């Protein structure tokens, strides 16, 4: 059992939260990181025991164009500020992991600057991929190079170069030695070379007991990344998408199917402890994405109780909004009034819910280790067990009655404090509209102290600036005559809610290496490999076509075992 097996993460994008300038003036350090010290008290009071914070190191703008891996961004302060910040988190029982941006650097990084100066004679000319001194770019360097995501601001490191590997491994050693961190989140892990990540894992095993490596992976077979030789966990983007769209579409089959799909990939639903989230610094806020704001409650109950490690993005515990506008992520990464939000925390309904879920998660080992088993599934009601704990959620506006198998004789609602008895091996409970509950066995050896009853009414959102975009109508709920569903009805609902596989044949490139394929050809190959593993829904196909990054698709197609 390691600390990350029972971790409850909070995620901070520090340049945004502290209101740092968008561009780095490279001037005297300004200790904005110190303004977050009072927020550590908030994290402890809310019940979080782990923090993912980053990017932190010297960069040009948004933080992912690193110019110095061993210096805190001068907009945030000094290295001593970061050392003190991590120490303060540890004093409050909070582990700390940082962003490791090891796929690419900024153009002001020392190795890149040396190439600009010495060109073919630079000792670092092989530190980057495909440096071509016969080419050029928009910066008029007189050479071209491979970048990340189509942005020459992000020069791609040559991960096969032993000098690059040793340098990055030394950076990890430095971070542990200097700042005493507990882990790293690897940026763009879905395009990192596997042998490169394995080298990072070897260093992780050496520098500190239980040092955690988590990777940013969007698509593919997560078990390729999460194993004893590579990473401990990856971002669970598949569940992230299912959680909000499954509520917007009143379709719990999508969420249940995602859990089954992940289980098939990862050796059972409990096989891997993936990093679960509903929003982050790259995607729109959950409160903005939900058609019905009341679904904030069942969404978070599921995130905290389904297999995986839960994480909350800063400010989302207060239901703040944020959407991508005009190609900018700025509204997803706002500065916040720390004093105001800390004062509001004990009274805000969203924050009270998150605090209660944190407490329940800590007091209920089954939510970290218990076997997942589906108990009931309709479009609008969903129930499952984690060990001896039962979770029930309802995305309908109307009250629902659910009847599920139960091993215990009596249960306590961890959120409401309600007590219910089971009879003949079944538990029957009522769920308010757009709500959920976590049912803890009342008897047995588990010493459980219920959370104070939580009012789960979520207020109407504050007005959001109008954006010119197509607005889809919110699906209107239908009143159900009964909510206790038979197996036959479940099957009928699933057939109606699962899109059929397209009948149009896919023309695949023949005898062509993946590296030479276009984005479109890679997408076709991925879809064909998916079909060999089972039906491909419209949403699965949409996921493929929305990914247009060649490197990510290349890693995705290689992740299949067939």
C-alpha cells in the first residue's frame, strides 16, 4: 500500500492562479508562489492529501516552453520559495507532484540557444529531433527542427540521445534533492518514447520510496503506459469525457461502458489506478460543460467512487465556470481571490459536497481498494458496489426508487446520514432528482463516522458572457412510471443508447509503415484495430477523428496488441 493508493488530489495551475504576467520579463523574481501558502490550509480543511502543481519552472509564457529546468519561474519566485512551499504542504500532510515537461523545451533553453549560435558545430545539435541546417522557420533561424503540436515555440527533444536522457534524469534527482517532491506528472506522455519513460521510472525508483510517476495520456491502451516498468498512472481522459457527456445525454450506459472498456484493457476494473478528473487546465470547467448544473452532484459522486484516484482542479470546488474562447485557455486558468474563496468554503454548496466526499473517501477503504461490480443500470439510474459499499446515482429531475443486491442488513447514507434496512438480500432506496448516495454498511468491523448531512442543492450559475456558437437543446427528462428496472428493460435501454457500428468499409493503406502514414491513414488504422476488439460506437469514432496530432496517433496505433 503506497500513499498514492489513497490519494485525493488537488490540481493548481500556478501561473494562472497567482495572476502572473502572460509573458516572462526575465526580471527579478516576484514571490507570487508565497501567496498560495494560505491556500494550503484550505486544502487541508477540505480534506485533500495530495497536490499536483505545475508548470513551475522558468519559461517564456504559459509554462510549457521551459527555458531552465532547475530554476523556479521568476514570475513565481525563487527556488527557496518552492522548497518552503513543498515543506509547508508536507507539514499539512499533503504530498506534492510537479509537472515534468520532458518532451520539448522552449527556444530560450541553453541547448537550443547553443545551436542558434554554433549551428553545425554545436555540441547540442543532436539534442533535438530532425535538426536540418538546410531548412528555415518563421523565426528565420536558418535551420528547421521537429516541434510539438505544430508550434516551433516548442522544440522537440531527441529522447533517444543518451545525453538528453541523462540530463533529464539529473533534473529529477535535482528536484527531489532540492525541493523534496513526491512525484512527477509527465506532460505529453502519449508521445514520449517508451524506453525514455522506462529510464525515468528507474530514476523514480531510486530517488525516493513511493515516488509517483503519472503521465498525460489521452488515447490508447492505458496498460501500455501503466505497468511495473513504466508509469504508475495516467490521466483517465476516457472516463473524463464519459462523466460529463453521460449526464448531458442522460445516458449512464456510456459511463458503465467506459468502465467495462477500461477493465478489458487494464485487467479488470480495479486493475489500474488511473488519475480521474472532470476538468483541468486544458479542458473546459465541469460547471460550464454540464447542461444541468445540478448534475455537479452525481458527477462528483461518481468521480470519487469509481475505480481510480480522484482529482479536483482549483476553483472547481466552488463551481466556477470557464470555457475556451477565441483559441485561448486563459479563462480556464484564472487568478482567484484566495481570501474570499477561503471565507466562502464552509458555506458554499459545491465546496461542502467536495469536502464531504473527501472525508468519505478517507474513511472508506473500499472506495480505494474495493472490487467494482455493476448492480443496476438504466439511462438515468446507475448503481454499483465497491467491496461492501454501494453507490447509487440518479441523473433524472424526478425522484427514483432503486432496488439492488446487498450483502449487509443495514446501511447508512454517507452524505445524508439516512439509515436503510436491507431485506432478502436486496436494498431499496429512494434517490432525489439529480443526486446520489454512498451507502456504508451499518454493521461489521468498519468503524465509520458519517459525514454531516450535506445540502446538495446546487444554485443556478452566474451569467456567462455570450459566445457565438451552436447551442444544443437540453434533453427533457421523461417521467418514468417505475424506476426498479428488470434485466430485459436494461438490455432494451442499452440497445437504444449504443450507436451502431458504421457499415461503410474502411480502406486501409497496405504495406506502409506507421511513420509514413498521414493523419487520416493513422485514424483509419486505429478504427480498424478497434473493430477487432468489438463494436465501435459513434462516440469512439469521434474520439479518433478529433485527434489530429500525428505523434499522438502514432503512439495510439502502436498501443494495440493485435
